[in-house]
């Protein structure tokens, strides 16, 4: 039986979860060391990294791996082509020799 308050009305509780905290180790668009752009994107993602060796992982919103590649130090800039991905939200994880960064990205 549902809980009612003294006036006879049903109590309804709404909770808003802040997913930015759970999904990121830094700001979702950039940090002091890594910049991901554009976001949202159409086919290519640019990553201005910290200049170290980098593993790039992209998972769909359900956690399935859809892209994974290792890049040796390339002067701090990477271009990721994502033509094979359908439109939607993804989680981009960048693991460098120095740190780990996680971004929520949107393909249009």
C-alpha cells in the first residue's frame, strides 16, 4: 500500500543524480592537460593530449567497447575518425603515461 501523508495525499520523491561526477575525473570538455573537441562531433574527434603514449577507448552508453587504439607520442595531438559509429552518446577514456581522463561525448 502506498504511503500517504497526514493530508491523505501520496508522498512522491524525486532524486536527480549528477552523472558528471560519476563519469569524469576532470571537467567534461577539457582539463589542464587534455582537450577533446569538437563536442558534439560528426565524424572526427581531436584530442590535444599531454604528449605521452596514449590508449584511447570509446564505449557506448551501455558500456560496450566500440573503439580501442594505442597511439605512440605524436606531439600531443590525435585525430580519431569515428565514421563507423552511429549517432549517440559515448564515453571516451584516454589513458596516458601520466594520467587517465574520461569524457562524455556526443556524435551527431
